[in-house]
C-alpha cells in the first residue's frame, strides 16, 4: 500500500511539473548586470532560457540553500552527539576493564581463602 502511495505521489508531482513546463515555455533573458551597466563595463553577460527551466533551477537552488543552511545549523548537535558517543565508548571500555579486574580479584580471594 505504501509503495502505491509513493508512486501515486511521484506521478502527481511529475504531472504538475509537466503542466508547469508546458504553461511556461516562453523564453526569458537572464542578465548578470543591468543592461546599461553591463554595456559600460563590457560585461554584457546574459543567457536566454525557457521560463520553466529558470523556475526549476530556482527551486533546486532554494532546496540546496535550505539543506546547507540546516546542515550548518545542526552542526553543534552533531558535534555534541559525537562527543557523547566517544564518552560512552570510553566509559564502556573502563567498565569492562573494571569488571575484568573485579572477576580476577574474586578468584584470587577464593584461592586465598582456600589456603
């Protein structure tokens, strides 16, 4: 059932993106600088693309910026978890050493009582 819902969602998403692409096929020109400034500086960098490509690139860039922002924001939580994990491992090693030493001491104590 869950796989069916996943495919249904992906199909609806693909249909929406296809309709968006067909409705926005007109060409738009993107410029790095305003036209007057670009011609004065000799940097008239522009590109002409269909509008739906510009929209898809904008959505992808927004998602990328959001993912990077969240990754940077959660850095302190990951660092704290890493620190706690190493402390837990250190304490587990210390506990196993203490248990091993305790077991040896009990055996020696029993042998000492037998003499």
